[in-house]
C-alpha cells in the first residue's frame, strides 16, 4: 500500500512539473508569435529613433483636463504609447504599461487614437493602465500622432529627458530592452 501511495505522490509531482513546463512553453510561444507577426509586417522589434527625427509641436488635452504639449515630455524620460481601442495587439500591451507605470513612476503618455467605427471606452482603458499614466484621446492622425509620425498601432516611443526621441518599437518590452543598449543621456541615431 505504501508503494502505491508513493507512486501516486510521485506521479502527482511529475504532473505538476509537466504543467509548469507547459505553461512556460505556452508563454514563450505567445511571445514568439507576437514577434513573428511584427517581422511579417516588416516592422523592427525595436531600435533607436532616426538621428534626424524630431518631435514636432503639438497641443492636446488629457482626459483629466491637463494641457499637453511637447514641453510635457521634457524633464525626465518618458514613454509615449500610441494605441487604438479596437486593436487586439494594443490590448496585449496594456498590462505591461500598467506594470511599467507602477514600477518606475516615470512619465507615461498614452495616446488613444479614435478610429472611425471603433467604440471608445476611456474608463476601461484607465482601469487597465491605472492612474499613473496620462491618457489623451484624439482623432485618427491627430496632432500628437502627426508630431511623432505614427502610422501603425501599437507604437511606443522612448523620449529622453531632453524631449528628444531615443527609441521606438511596436512593443513596450522590446522598447525597454532597447533602452538598455542606448548610450545614457545621448539621443540615439
């Protein structure tokens, strides 16, 4: 009888180990699938902003009534995220944005592009990303999107404390990984 109990315990432990490995493999496959989709679209995972790229002037108002301009980006490193409400790839980035905002406390500006035919839900977006991020809604191809020359969603820009773009990416994690490869305090290019 003790041999049978020992066998059951060993099999249960082995089953849990297999389950943990399976969860890790699934997570890895999801990450690789996301990267492959970006590569299929011909979009780099992450990289430095072009040397001649300069954020143009813009003016907008956040959902909380705060006036926004290019000057808001100056003072400390910022992440600027360009998302749309109906974009599934954008939705996948929201937990990472929430974690980044909570862990770093740095400036995060989320620009939610209002695409015709999509239903805007700013309350749900605020609930997903938390209170640390500043959210601006603007029509598709609005002033902030034009200033950053955004053509695809999601797009993430890392902006240095001097207000100059340093890196851009289609995913927040890739953007933050690319930040590690950039010289500190020097705009990329």
